């Protein structure tokens, strides 16, 4: 009888390309950002939205600061959102669904692109009416480990462009600056290179819900 180890079995499974991830990798390579609609199902979005709103009601959120966690200050003229960091080891059902999807993506990126993503950090964000996040870049002077920024929108299904809160990416088009305007529709994720892409969140007219995070190297 031939004995097969679990490792041998695992290695025998043919690698199956994931067309959604392949599109993402292609987009990042070409244009430094990618937008994927329906990355999270409407059920997952709804659970995450409930989780965010529940935690916000419990008053766990704090005013978002600028600078990293060691070096942060709150400047309302720069950003007005409120955030809560998510601890994966204490995940509720919704957050487990979230991290299952993110971890799957990370494993794929590390396997196919040797991205070397070793860490991640994610927080909920709630932008009350009238708030915004001025043009900025997601890396800090004293810490450049953030490689990819990921924003996941948790707004209601009937979110309209008039609600504001567009994400604007400032892109370089052969030396000319162009703006890419992205609406925060539920289930949509936006991924971009943290060290390169300047971006801003336009003022919101209706409370805007999301999870934002970073995939980090080293
Ligand atoms: C951020 C950010 C973008 C968005 O939190 O750093 O840029 O669309 N968020 O929420
Ligand atoms: Mn940002």
C-alpha cells in the first residue's frame, strides 16, 4: 500500500487561478489601484454594518487621529471620522467572515506575487454628516511598512452619489494629475499602493460606513 502524507496531498492539489484576484493583481500592476465590486456579499456587508453600528452605539469609537499610534494628534480640519480598530483574535461572526476573505486574498498575493505580507491592521470608520478626510498618503515618515491600503464600504444598498463621501484618488497620467472618483457603494472594495497614491474623502452628506486597513511588509 502506498502511504501519502497530508503534505504530499496538499502539494498535489493543482493551483487554481482566481479570476477576481488576477484582475486585482493586473490592475495594481498597471495603475497602482483596483476596484472590486461585490468583493463582500450583501449578507456579509449587512452583518458587518450591524457590527459597526452596534459597537458605535456602545461608544467604543474614538475620533480618528493623524500620525501613527505612537505619534497621533487629532486635527478635525484634516479628518473627521471616528474609528475602532478590529482585533482579529476577538472577532465576532461578521468579523470572522471579513477576515476569512482578507486572509484568503493575502495568501493568494503572497503565493502568486511573493508580496511578503506579514501583518495587517483594520479599523471600522464612521464619517458623520459634514466630515471628510483631506488629501493625504497612508504611510508615515517613521514607518513605511504599509504596502497596500484596502477600503471596504458598508453603506446601505440604496447609497446614492448625492450622499457625498466620494473617495478621490490623485493619479499621475504621464506627468499630468488626474482624479479618479470612487463612490462608496456597499460590497465594493478599493485597494491601492499605500506609499504612492494620494487620496481624499470628500465631505459626506449622509453617515458613511467602512472598514479601512493595511497589508504590511516586514
Ligand atoms: C483612510 C482613507 C478612504 C475611504 O482611512 O486613510 O483614506 O474611502 N479612507 O474611506
Ligand atoms: Mn487614507
